[in-house]
C-alpha cells in the first residue's frame, strides 16, 4: 500500500485549529496519522492554505441542477413550493439516461470545486417518461453512480420510494409516473444496487420520499427490507418542509408529520430528517433525542419559501445536523453555511448565533458540526481530519484576495462570509486522491459543455 501525506501550516481538526499538521493516509484513502506541531518531512506536499475537512452534501436531486434559473419568475398571483413543483415535474418528465449522466457529472464536479467531497443522492426519477421501467430497472441509478465515479466524488445512493400523491393513499398523479414503485420492486432494486455500490466504495440506503408519498404499511415494509439487507444503511425522508404538508398530515392522522413518524417508525441515528422545518418545541426535543440528523438545505429552503429551522432549539437538545444543496439553485458548501447562519440572525436579530463556547468562530463551529452530521447521514467514515476517517480534505487558497493577509484562523470565516460568491478553494482530495487543483477539476471544461448540451436538449424536448 502506498502511503501519501500532506503538510498544512494550519488545519481544522475535530478538536479545533492546529498548527503544523501532518496528515497521512493509506492506499485505500483512509487517514492513518494526524499530528500537530510536526515538521514537514522533505518532499512532503504542502497545502496552499488552511486545510479543512471536506463537506458531505447530505441532500441532492441531481437532475434539478439543469433547472436552476427556470422558475425565478411570477407565474401566478402567488407562487409557491407547489407551483414550483409543477414546473419541476415537467422538466423531470424529459430527463433521459444520457442527459441525467451529463447533468450529474457536471453537478458533482461543481460540488467538488465548491468544497463538497461526497453526496447523498435522493434519487426518485426511476422509469421512462410514461412510467414503464427501463429494460434494466437500475438504468438511472447506474447513470448517477457513473457520474459520481467520473467526477471522483463519494456517494451514498438513496433510491426513493414514491407511491402516492397525498396522505391517505391518494393515487399518484400522471406526472409522477416516473417515480412510482411497489415496495417489492424497491427491494429488488436495492439488492441489485448493493453490488454496484460496493464495487465503487459507495454506500446504499433508502429514501421513503415523504409521508405524503409513502403509506404506513409500505414505510414499515421498506425499512424492514432495507434493514435485512444492511442494518446500518441510512434512511432519509423529506419531512415537515411546508405548512400545507403539516396541515394535511394532521387532517389525515391527527398528528403532525414529525410526531407521526416518531410514533410509527424506528427513527434512530440511521435516519436523516430532511428539512424538518415546521416542528413544535416538543417535536424538536423528541426528534433530537433519536440521534437522527436534521438535513438542512438553506439555499433551497430560502428559494422555495419553506421557512426557517430553529437551530438554537435543535442544538439545545443536542440535535445533529448537516447541509444539503437539494435543488442546486446554489452549489457551494460555504454559501449553505452562510445562508443558514444569516437566516438565524435575521429571525433572532442576533449575531454569531451558531458559535459555541468551544468554537467562538461561527464558521469553524458550523463546519465541524456539519461535517459530523453529514458523515452520519451518509453512513460513511467521512467525519473529518482524524485517524480512521477517509482523507476528504479541502485546502483554502491563502493567496485569494478575500483571505490573504488575514490571520489563519480567520481565513475560513472569510471564505464563508467574505468571499462574495467567488471560491477560495485551491485544492481538494477525496479518499486521498486529488480532485481539484488550483480551483479546478480536470474535467471542468468538457463536463460543463456536456451539461449545457444536455440542458438545451431537455428544454427543447418540452
Ligand atoms: C423533491 N423537493 O423531491 O424534489 C421535492 C419536491 C415533493 C423539495 N422538497 C417534490 N425541496 O416534495 O413532492
Ligand atoms: Zn429534496
């Protein structure tokens, strides 16, 4: 096994900032050694700026990247999440295996260039446009795995169970035909994908789409089937994103979605509750106590007008969390942190809301927590710069105009809060393999071109 190493004058370890850090990893990309106050052995590569852990992206619908910019106009007197969703479904109807692969490859390259080293892909477009399964039922899942492999990003594939259009087993709409699967067909798909994901070092989980899309019996059976396949496999679900969904759930069951889920499903630390925007104080306490991760998608939640997650309350109960780029209106790990903190500041009229006693620098505190939560939600050992974790690392560019001249510990803050949508990322490694150098991925140009062609074709198909 070849041993690789990197030296950084400043590095963000799980315990905080450290100086003169030497990181080494094995041929499988797993960190074998991290030591502060080290000397750089002759010939060791040196990070061009502060070294931080790669950010796991815990929520992605890859095809939606090609849709960004298409819904930012008023189409009715009051646009909403639901009117956005109608437009999004029209776009989803035109995705092909080839276009999905091109869109996802570019998206994953964008993620790498923007500080994400892995992605949880919440994948629900399974079938051909009229709802007929492809000759190979795993066609679109495999297109996503190929995209991740070409880009070199880590992936947790979460095939989505989607069966109904509303609470009370409301039949699916015609424009949901591509998403629909029986529970048995989902379990066969998972079995089929188990080998493919293992071969790639990827992880495989399950995503019951939402309580409105999965009736109780199917939820139970699917979770049991997944657990039989792998008792540790992650389970992600959209929950309580919109007030309409909360009201419909109450009308159906007498309970709010999070309350219902906690009473009827074995929610524990395998689970990621995506959005969980609308919870009562009791739901915050109960959901946090399960050990599940809150999957917060700040820029998408802002874009869709979802509402604001109460971070102080969640953290007060020891809640774990991570970030996702979801609809990909924005693909930038730093910007998700900025949006999350700014939402809290605006609603509470305070500053540095997510700082902690141990980490008064808010960007540092947020990065460490989001990496931990993202790692848990991904079900992969990607929890930071520590022995046993995968060498997923980002080096900031200390020469970037937003960073140069600042004390090292302020550079991450400047990257998150003061880089004005430019990226101060110089280099990035996934499992010890360098994927970004001087801010760029080696496939940047060709993948961008293929993405634009796929998007134009998708729009023209409408
Ligand atoms: C999704 N997106 O699955 O892409 C959803 C919209 C739905 C967000 N929830 C579809 N942000 O929720 O039914
Ligand atoms: Zn989503």
